[in-house]
C-alpha cells in the first residue's frame, strides 16, 4: 500500500523588473509626445521591456510517501488483506521551488493601445509563470525503513521530487501568483502613462478576455 501527501507553503515576493529594458532620453520622449504619437511611444517603451517580471514566489513543500507490505488472498472463500509486521517504509522530503511571473512584450503592438480622447486603455499580453529552480534539502530528509525492507533508491527519490514539482504546478491557480502578476504589471505601467500627461482615473490596464495562464518549466 502506498500513500502520498504534499504540504505546500508559499512565500510571495513582489517584484517589478524589466529584462532588456533601457531608459530613453527624456528629450526624445517629449518630442514624440509633442508630435501626438502617444500610441507609438507607449508601444516602443513596452517593447523595449521585453519581459516585465512582476511576482516571485518561493514555495516550500514537503513530499511524504509511505508504503507497507500487505498479504492478500482468499481462504475458504473469504478474501483477506492483512498488513505484514515489520514492513513499513516512510519518507518525508523537503523541496524548495521558485516561481517567477512575468509579462512578455515581444508581441505587443499598437493595436494593444486604445486612445479615446483623454482616456487610454492598455491591453497587456498574457502573464506567464516560470519554474526557475527546485532543490531538495537532502540534509533534512526524514525516513523510516523497517529492517525487512530495502532503502529508498535514488530513482525513487527523483520520482518523488518530480511529483512535488508537478504538485506545485497544479497549485498555481490557487497560489494567486497570476493575479499578483497582473496587479503589479498595472502598478508599473500606470505611473508611466501618468508621466505622459494622462490622469490616473482615465487609464485602464486590462488583459485579454480569453486569457489562459501558461507555465514554463525551463529555468531562466
């Protein structure tokens, strides 16, 4: 008999950093605004910020596994299932996983900027989540193995770690990292639009209606 349990604890760090973003001289920006090309300016600024990282979560999880030897069969037309003595194996594996959420502006274009008089709407690309690292704390692994059983193998430990990572990925919608990434993206972009002369109450930052989050399993 085998059993699994995964305990997840998340610590969120709010971040706002751009990858590939370089400041442009103020005089150049002002000249573009004066020419009335606000849409082009906003598009250009956000395209330069290829990836806007807005949230980081440190996940600590404990993957537990237990199995026991059982004797099953049929005797005198009666089925039996009996736990064998001295046959238990149990293990608890602490794993630390780091998730980062970002908005990728590679495909951002002028069609994502809508200006109507003194009101402006920015439609942002879908947030993405990257699983940047996962690490097993080998010094804190706890296990109990009856002398009649063999120790857990490296292959089994690797499989348990993989199960832990998959559990974190499945829990992403419940962790709130997507909502945090969206809120923080708006907090970064709105002040930029305000500096261009728009009132904050006239600025709307939205995401696509058919939004679906995605997870990247490769490390950054």
